[in-house]
């Protein structure tokens, strides 16, 4: 068996090397796809070889950034097997295990739908569950379907696995209700909450009795401090919390990181409440793996954005700010962050409908684009469904003479750069595959490195 596994690993690694040599990004997943098809149990064997085991992060929004923050801390002391290219299905995890030799600790972001199958193979020491938002309904179905799959996963976890959950998400927090020793994190500062739930908020009803939740504070979508007047169910006590938040435009967020034993003032070099949640999740993960509060604090403060998530790139004398949007909750927070930080005069918004984006793009009608549109002087829309974006913005009252439709992403980027006034930033809001396509253009032009090289 060992000889067979060694042969399979050798062939898969060779395939990845050939793919990379040919300049194809598929080198990040091709080895794993081959190995997964030939021998799915190879993931189990490779993960079992890691001396310090594995940790897994899953969520609808934020798992890439959360994992990257955790890697910033853990990588200072451990050699990591980390799927930082964002390949979070079985093939991506398998490829990461293949390509990172001599790793001590596995750190994996995992697609929320793929989580049940991969957990059985990875057997993580720590499992972080961040949130559940409506996303790719054509692929995942409703939130309750994912939550039920997660519930079964949590029930089957061995006692040795530490569970970390976002207490501000009713569906996710409830998964830890019957599991002693679980760690719960959340935001505790009503001053930065929205005045009410947005119309696109997802989990509005009590997971116990079905009555509407009342919110003392709603932070991101349905995440917040909730309570059911009918049965008394509400947000559990927080083990790790962010308090006294100060939002510093598009540059940073300052907050008190309240831990069980101490409180530290943190400067997170990323904007937005959603990144505060990511920092809390990463903090809990690292502490559960034995890191000190000091090392976590230092790692978070030196963190830089994950690719495509508030990433800044110098292009043609301008700064291009990439902000991934992929569902109503995430897009609404990007809009909120831009509005609070100052909306650039020129925007590039790109909508694709590939499988990784979700075929159904009707979610754009649940996004509150209006505050963004009110401040933008020029907008270029692009992608496979550029026409739908143009229609959405037109219905919102955006003037046609200030709106341009350029379906080809490379041409749209060039046109948007032409429109940006000297000394100003261009903000690009692409969906997932549009973001990858934009980065490919930037890579070809020498502005950024290929994202798969980040794992070397």
C-alpha cells in the first residue's frame, strides 16, 4: 500500500510540475484531481503524516481571509500545508498536501458544501465555522440544508476536536449548543451596528421555535446580537469579542480584542466589520492550537490582504483596489465599506455566472448598490452578465451617460483606467471567476505574481 501511494504521489506531483512549467494555473489543483480520482484515501494518508495535525476553516464568506490571517500567525513557528490559492475542494486540499513537503501543520479552508466529506478525511484538531449566508442557491440550496449537513458533521466530531463558532450567526452558534468546550466569538459594540436588519438578511427566524428574532445590534447581514421573545433563545456568551471599534476608512480597523484572560488593543490593517469577524475567527483558531495572545496580536497587525479581497495593485500609474463580491451579504458589506471609507469616482463592476459564481445572478437585485451609485461619477460594467448589471444600475437610477458596458474584462479594465482621474484609485468589484480573470490579466502584464506561486 505504501509503495502504491508513493507511486501515485510521484505521478501527481509530476503532473503539477508540467502544468506550472506550461504557465497554467491548473497546477494548483491538477495533481490533487489526479490523486483524488485514482485514490481518494490518499488524502487521509497524507493528512495523517502531519506531525501537528490539521485545522479547518469553513464559512460562506471570509474563509480565505481567516485562513490567511491564521497562517500569518502560525507560519512564524510551523511549516504549513496551507491551500492559500483558494482551492478549497477535495482536489485543492489534495494538491496542497502533495506540494508542501516537510509540512508540520495543515491549515485548510474548505468549501461549505464539501466540508462533511473532507472532515472525515482530515480529522482536524480545530474546526472553525464562520457563517452561513445565502450563496449559489443553484448549487447549495437553502441555508438550512447546509446547516443540517454541518449539524451532522459536528455531532460526529471526536471529543478531541475543538469547535470554534461565530456566536453572532444563529444557525452556526446553535451547532455548538450541545458541545462542551466550544469557543464562541463575536462583535460586541452596538455603536457600529446597522440601525436595522437589511431586507436581504438571511437567518431572521429562531432556530428553536421559528419566531422572528429581535436584534439589539445587527452587524453584517443577520450577524449580531439576537434574541427570541417567544422561547428565549439568543446569542450565547462570547468567549472572544471585539469591542470599542474604530473604523478608519479603507485603511484599517482598531478594536479591543477581549480574550478570556486579557484585553489587547489591535490595529487590523483592513477595513470593514467582516474583517473583524475574520480576525476573531483566526484568533480563536490560533489560540486553540497553542499560540500566545502576543503572537496572535503581532500576526494580525502585520497581516496584508488575501488576493482579491481588498488587495491593492499598482497599475498604469494608478492603484487598483480589488474587492470580491459573490452574494448579497458580502456585496452589501463591500458597499458599506466603500461608502464609509470614501467611494472612488470610477468603479469597475464585473459579473460572471460560471459554476463557481453561481448560475443564478438574481442576487444582484438584493444588493443595496444605491449608496455606491449615488457617489460614483463613472461606472464600467463587465463580465458574462454585464447587461444584467447595467439593467440593475439603470433601475436604481444611475445615469446612462455615466455608465459603460464592456463585456470583455481586459477591455473593461483598460477603459476604467482611462477614466480614472490622476491621483485617484480605481475600485473593482468582481465576482469570483471575474476576479480570477482580472488577476490573470494583471499577471500577464507583470503587475502581480501568479496566485499559485503564493503557496511556494
